[in-house]
C-alpha cells in the first residue's frame, strides 16, 4: 500500500461501521512519533492479496491517516488478525483490493490498538 510522501501528523482509529463507510467516532488518536511509525510501516509494508477472502466480513477498525499541510486523509479499513496471524487492510475508496501485513506487524498493531497506546 502507499501513502503520500508528506509528514503524518496523526493517526485516528475508530470501530468500523462497515466497508465503504468511515466511522468518525474516534476511539484512539495517535500523535506520537512511535505510534505513527508503527501504523505507517504496517501500511507501507503490506502486500496485495491475490484473492480477497474478507468481503463477507465487516472490517473491525477504520484507520484515518491525517497529514500536515491540509492534504487529504487516507481512509483505510482494518481487519486486525489474532496474535501470530496476518491482518488485512483495504483502502476505503478503491476497487476492493486487500493487502496483508506480516504476523509481526499484526502483533505490533494489536499492542498499539488494544492497549490504546504504545
């Protein structure tokens, strides 16, 4: 997956209302460099899945990547895997392609999201 080559100022996470919708009721807002880097790396290192298997399941979280300078945010759906599993990401606006993280990345995301901080 790709993001803008701009400074990320904030990562907002909410419980998803379903694919194609962004829930604006934020449960976590990360502005510290380490948390932003964790989510940014999860997105940038995920790889395109050849056959999506999650279309029947609702995403668990919505992730909004906010940039400095008034650039438009990236809205991404997240299906958070269990510890030791891969997680699935999908752009909210797009053609429904899904991307997989590594198991190590899932473990980092779980720590960040489920604890609310790093």
